């Protein structure tokens, strides 16, 4: 059996940067918190907890902290949360992915100029909630083609469209086309990061030619979920796992080619474990 491992699998630049920063802070031995999980991978978060890193998830929890360092997760946070950390006199280490921070800057600038902000992404996702928190006026989140078709605004409104960095690139383009067909005055900023586009394109190509596809990543990871959806379109035998323990394969002898990819917050050691297991046992 041959195994094809995606070249673009595992930690992306933004995740690697955030994880390295939190490990550096943890090594100092002082009280350290992350606002939300630093990345969407339970194994990474568990390991950091063993090193004393605590996760807080709400403004109320943040308000109770009187000293120490608060790290902003790779997904970013609303502007009001960052300002709250600073007002409390806590040390703030901003580990927001630079590609996400770019979106914050665009949204803040364009909303201040009077443009309506439309975010194409997953409502409720931490990155999207963070982006919304940098808009001067309430932003609109569009997640589906149907929502894009139902969107309305005044003829004289100016719209600035941005995207969650990990959104499906093809779906984003389809939604933008709907807005353009409506004749709205639209500025489109493609803020899907290059790593996401590369990862999705490569996953699609591998899944199209293998008998079985394995997608590794945190169950709450948006980019991993999208990789799984893309692979499922090309390969019916696609498995979404978080660690090797989740892998329960009973492969028929006819299977000759297995593909493996992984989300942007998946540690390399987990990818290697799965790859070695498949190579040795099948």
C-alpha cells in the first residue's frame, strides 16, 4: 500500500507563531492565561495546561484576573477584549495571526469610512467574532449561498467584503459573484490566507486519486472541517480523526492508495504517528 502525505499539512505560519509564543511565556514561570484556546487543537491545549497555561473564555473570567499575562489566541479577539486586558493593567501578548490582524485593520478602516462590512465565514467561529469586534457598526456574516442571495441593502450603500482566513476559496468566489450580480457597490478583499488555498487545493487533488483519505485535526477546527468536506466530495472513504486513537480502519485488500492531510493546528508528531501506523499496519 502506498501512502501520500500532503506537503502542506500541520502547523501553518500563524499557528506555529502563536504556539511558540505561548511556550516562551510558559517557560518564564509566571501566571499565564490565553483568551480562548490558543489554537483549535485539544492535544495542544492539554499539553499547555500541564505547563500551567490557563484558558479563559469570557469577559467575566477576564475581569477576575488581577495579575499575570494574558495571551490573545491566534484567531484574534474583538477590539473591546484587547482594550479590557490593557485597562486591567495585565501584560498583553498578542498572538493573533498576522493574516487575521490584517483583516482587523481593513475592517476598522473601512467601517470608519462608512462602508458596510460583510464577513464571509462561519457565524460563531472565534475568528469571525473577533473580526466583527473591529467594525465600527455591526457587521453582517454570510455563511451560505442562500444567505448571500437573501442579503439586501440600500442602493447608495458601499460594501466591503472580507473573508474568514480558512473559508473555502471556491465557495467564497461563488458568494462574491452573487453580490456582484446584484449590482451593489462592492469592494472585495480576498483575505483567505495562501496557506489555506494551498492546503485545500492539494487535499482535493490527493483525495481525487486515492482509495482512502484521512484528515487529521481538532474537532473544533474550522479549517480541518473544510478539508474534510472538500475530501469527501472527491473520496467517499474519507475519515476525520483528531489523533491516532480515533483511527479505526478495516481496509479491504483492494485498497492500494491512502492519502493523509491535516489541519493548520495539527502537531507534526500526531501526523507522523498516523502516517507510520498506516504504513506499518496496512
